[in-house]
């Protein structure tokens, strides 16, 4: 089973369309909405984890593109600025997925984009502004 974490952006004309319903029903995907901004008459964005067969996922992506929905990888949404980081590790204590950890040899902070679910718990924990969300 394939798994992808992506950002789906759609125009105002599609905000009231059942996009996620179609992904589940027509393409047999398991959709976990991690974060969403959807308002009537405005563009919408969702951070989602998609799981399913690669063939179904490819067909779903084709459907989304035909509808005018753009798909971006999730890694573009969180930014870690190592030059601002003091390795205080306050963020590691609040990270639920282990995306933020400390390298035991170098004692430097490590940010693993693949584990990050954009929960933003780390942002208020970091008083140095080393982590930002671009959602």
C-alpha cells in the first residue's frame, strides 16, 4: 500500500464539491485530513495523508488535476531554520511524531520532513523562530 502526504489546493469554485468523498468512494483511498482551510467563496487548502494502491492513487491525482486542483508535496509546508536554532530541544518534547529529534553524536537538532504532520506544536515551543509553517 502506497502512502503520500500532500497539500491539495483548490479554487473557490470547488470548495463546495465533494472532492475527498470522491477520492474515497471512486478511488478506494484512505484519506486522513491533517489540516484544512476551507471557506465559502475562497480558495481552499488541505494537508492530507493518502493511503491506497499506487494505481488508484495515480488515477486519483489525474482526477484532481482534471478538476483544477493542484497537488504539492507536504515537505514544502514546514521550514526549519538551523541558523536560528540553539538546540535547546524544547520543540522535541512537544513533537508527537518524532519529526524533531536530537542527533546523539553531534547534539544538533534534526528535522525529518517525512514524519512531520504539520501539527504546529513546535512553533510556540521555539522561542527562536527556527520553525515556521507555510500553510
